[in-house]
C-alpha cells in the first residue's frame, strides 16, 4: 500500500489526511511547527459553517460545497446547530435588504428578535439562517489531530525530505515558492470575555464601516472578527481595526464595552485571484490551497477532491486542469 505524505498540519492538511485515511490510505504528516497551534491561520478562524451567509459575497461553489461541510465536521468534532442571525441598525436597514437579495436560505424576522437572542433588544429586523452551524476551530483541529494519531498516522515535527513520493502540499501561504498566483489576505480578530452578554449563536452586524461577526465560544468567551485587508503585514493589528471591531461590538450590545480582551490574532489567509480553492498537480506533487476565509467551510470539499485525484485520478471541479 502506497504511503502518502501530507505537508502542513493546518485545517487543509488535517482534513486531507482524514479523508485519505477514511479511504484506507496510509498517511504521514510533516509540519516543522509541530501540532496545530497559534502559528497557523487555522487557529484564528471564526469556525462558522455558514454557506448561505458567505454566499452574499462569494461564488456559487462556496454555497453548494459549503453545505456539505456541516455533516462532515459533525462526524468528527462538536458542532453547534443554532443558525446565524444577521442584524443591522435602523439606519442600515437598506444594507440588510441588500444582504437578503444576494443570498438565500433565511427567514426574515420583522418583529422583536429577543425571542431568539434576548440580549439583542435594540434590533427590530433580522435575517435568520436556521440551517447554519458553528464549531470551535481549536477543538476541531485537536480532534482531527488526535483521531489521526489513533488511526496510526505519524506526525513529523520537521521539514519534509525532498525525495518523498506521493506528496500532498497543504502549506498555505508558504507554498508561494511553487504557486506564484497565491496571495495573502490579512485578517485580524479578538477573543474577549464578557459574561454580561449572552449570545447563543453567531451574530453578524452589518456595520457602515466594517461588518462584524461575533461567535460564542462558551463560558462568556466570544470571537470578534474579522478584517479582510489586502496586505501581507502579519506582524500586528492596526489601531483602526481594533477600534472598529470594538465599536461595532459595542453597537451590537453596549455590554461588550466591559469585556476583557484575552487574545489578539493576526494572520494571512492564502487566496488565489478568484478567492476559490484550487487543487494542482505540479512536478509529481499535489497542491491543495487557497481556502481564503472559508477554511472550515470548504476544507472538507477540498479534502475529498484531493483524495479523488490522489487515489483514483478523478478530477473534481477544484482541480486546476491547466496545471495538471
């Protein structure tokens, strides 16, 4: 039985390894940074499995392939099925209507939304995407990692040797040495503790300066995100981004003004020009990359496409034929 070597232990690499193992393949994983952690952009994700919401500014494959992700993750980690709530202030109701025109799969709420979220008393209209879900990215990474080890996958905390065969490269932005059209899109986020505010599902606020999403992590913890900046400076969060994230959260509920900031995350999302993931075969290696802001949403489809190509030479729609 052939041995497949996956390079990269982020969400893409772990999902690919998981799919290969599920189909009976032997797998080893190389990542010099070691197990999943703050060194990878997967660590800082929101973890929203929200294909209908994302369709508002994404291509059709994100909607279609993203719907498959909820069940894939539910079979492997804890997934919370509470839907997504999209809200806007009174002056931004036209933005809410525009959002509704650009997507589907929602129920419009034209009355007090406190029946769904009692701590959102300042909003009279909303869109409720009932079929969406969310997960804790760090728990999901740990669950995939532990399950793979139990299945006999060996993890090497070192660079992969150059003479390996059957290599699947999932290095994210580091793969630009081979994928010249890959770019980094800066994302900034905060993890806060605010026991005074209780939200049970992801909430998106259509804010005039920067749309905000708030994802509950339990025990009064929330992830606030996230910026999308065409910049490759991953060193620090800007003052403007910090102010806008916090001011948008305050507009959602003034109780967030008393929150404690626990973490500040900055990293670069790997993206191709059309912001859709690609599978390429170059010089005997398979490259799986370009998840952009849809890491947890599209990683399952990316993994299935890689397994189809590696094991059966089946070309899915993600395979970039011009590079094979």
